[in-house]
């Protein structure tokens, strides 16, 4: 069988050691790979490239479409972009898959029954990094969630569950608060779930869901969630298995996919031959499955499971009672190689199959293109930078000023401060900062506004010395409000 070209980056800190160990095991297991090596991380950043990756490296990634990557050290301070986020987003890696499994009783953990897979949305949410300072007191992060983004990740989660004989997919959102953004994620989940009648589905509000996951992980199987929740909860969940060094991750895109450990470059452990290579190794096992070398993935993964079971451990998981031999990074890889061909006796052995595109999967598109809906401008939120030196009971004074700009078909219906309605009839105890949202609607019931009316309105703000700092249009889509009410409106 022909070799598969892959791109490899050895990374920073413990990266080179864990990559050498991982590649050694893959080679001994018979992986059919043609490796192209690229340089990323510290060296590239320090050469003056603020992206941390050279232009020719992108060509390698686009050519091989498979990237096995060690962690890198992100330089602290301004000017440097996170390479991980850049690579994931630039190459459209929409799904981040993070299996977190307990290996009890061989690896010490308080959660002996745990086998969950976190499917984290990887391109959107607060990770857009669209942030602005708007007033003396307020910074904003714009959180964008798209329908195709939700469709891709939810579809991926159910397809993953189906292909891997998983029983349930749980959705974690906070749509009791973020009714528009997390509301869309939840809605898409509810639309797609019935297409998989054999897979149970459920939704949790992320706070109580996270509490359950952190105390009773046996309740869960596959989890799907927006980017930020997934980032946090997958680290928590990996650590619960015994060490963050035990979890691998796959970043799946339509064209290019990347496989890595979930942990960072652990600079304090660098060059000591101590780090656990298991996270990167398990990422590499996912890569072998992805490139359709399930035979090698099975051989290598079973040898690794047997090594865990034999109590051959790196320092991070070494415990009295479970560990028989504490070894370094290189020696650990050697021990895994010695066990190639063996299977674990107690832990569940793996048996990966060739991926065949079933007709059914092929007919289900990752995302749908919908007819545009009828969009009507029914109002506008004008945000104002204003401060009269008072944190309490300032809103009526601003209200009186803003009422003056009413007219030409637009009328002020409320003012809110960080989302809470404070005018008219605000509560004197609401704490207010210098960032106000003034909501204007058409002054005829159910009426609309034109863009010209909006421009005229802003002209009146300017003429009245009111410092508007941004606007948000209020649209109805097919007659349904596409905006949230203010808290208390
Ligand atoms: P880290 O994951 O590197 O380390 C956290 C802790 O876990 C440390 O105590 C470390 O010793 C331990 N640890 C991590 N991996 C281990 C392993 N394989 N074996 C044994 N112990 C291990 O997180 P950090 O210290 O917050 O970050 C260090 C650097 O890594 C930072 O520059 C950060 O930006 C970067 N980082 C990179 C990635 C990536 O490249 N994917 C991910 C996270 C952090």
C-alpha cells in the first residue's frame, strides 16, 4: 500500500521529545507515512514572523492535508498571534475532537468509569478575537455564531457517534441567557438530532452540565458544544482521567486536518526526557484512523494500552500502587514498541475498521444553504459613551437628553446599561457604567425604518452632542424578531 504524505512539526518545549517518541512508535508499528517536516513556533516568531509559521509551511499543509503537530510556546505579550488558532481557523478546521478516557485501575483517577468525547466547535464564538475598547470603562468581545458553523459541528458530533458506536450525544449551551447565539446552536441540535434515531440526545445548560460532567462523567458519552465551553471543559475532563498529558485531539476540516496533544509545551519539563508522550501519541492514533490506516492504529493503540496496564508510566501518572516502573519519554516509547502485537487483558482493546463512506453519510451535507429570509429593519440600538460621574441613578438624566433626538419616524423605547433596562422606570440600585444602549423603534406600531432614517437619527445624536460609539440594527426575519429584549424590558 502507498505511503501517505503528512506534515510534521516538532514544536517547542517538550514538543521535540514527545514527537520523536510518537514517531518512533508509529514507525515500529508499520505506519505507512512520507513525512514532510516544517518549523513552527518560537524560532519562527523570534525571526520576526508574528504568525509563527512561514509561508512555505502553508504549502506543505495544503499539499499533504494532514498535520501532526507538537505543542508550541506562544510568546507572551502583544503582537503575536496564537499559531494554533491561526492554523485551525485559516484552514477551516471546524471540529475539535477530544476523547477523555479513564484507564482505571491502572492509572490513578477519582473517576474510574469515564469514556467521553468532547466535540468542540473550533472556528467561531469568542475565538474570533473581535474585540474593541468602546468607552473609558468598557471593552467588548463580539461573539459570532453562524448557522452553517452550528450545522457542521452538530452534524459531525452525530456522525462521529454513529461511526464509533456511541449511544448518546449531549449538547451544552447557555441559551437561557444567550437566546440568540446559544439559542441557534441548541435549535440546530434539535433539528439534526432526529435524523439519528438510534442515538439518544439531550441538552444541558452548560453550568449544571459541567458540574455533572466533573462529578459523574459516566453519565456522558459524546458531548458537543461551542468553542469556549469546549476549550475549558475538555481540559477539565482530560485532567480528570489522571493527567492532561493523556489526551490527544483531532482538528477536523473539510480539506486539512491537524492532530495534536491537548496540553501545551510545558517549558519547565523541556529537555529532561520526562514528559508523557501519550497525548500526542493518541492524537497520532486518530490521525492513522483519519488517513485510513486502521490496522496500524489498532496495533499501536493496543500496545499503548498494554503498557498502561503493565504499570509502565511517566512521572505525571506515576503513583504508588498502580505504577510498577517509572520511565522517561524515550524509554516509555521503547516499552510501547516492545508490546506491539499485544493486547490489553483488562482494559478494552481497540479494533479500528477501514472507513467506508456509507451511502447515507454521503447524502447528508455538512451544512445547508437556505433561501434568504425577508429582512425588515424595525429599529436600531445606538450605543452612547456618556458619564455624569454617577454609578447609580444616572439614567433619567441621559434619558432626558436622548428623548430630544426622537422624531422622523423613530422613537426611544428604552435605555439599557450592560443589557439591563434602566430607562424609563429603571431601578435606583442598578449599577451603571459609561456605556449605554439607546433602543429606537419605528414610531408606528409594527412599522419599519429606512437606512436614511437611521442616518438622520445619528445626525441628531451628533447635533445634540451625544457621543454615539456604535449601532446595531434590529431586524425582523420573516416577521420574527432577530434581536433580544433588554433585561427587564
Ligand atoms: P502546559 O499544558 O504546557 O502545562 C501545564 C502543566 O501540565 C504543567 O505542569 C506541565 O508540566 C504539565 N504537562 C503538560 N503536558 C505534559 C506532558 N506531556 N507530560 C507531563 N506533564 C505535562 O500549559 P501551560 O504551562 O499553560 O503552557 C505552556 C506553553 O504552552 C504556553 O506558551 C502556552 O501558550 C502553550 N500552549 C500550547 C498549546 C499548543 O501548542 N497546542 C496548547 C496549550 C498551551
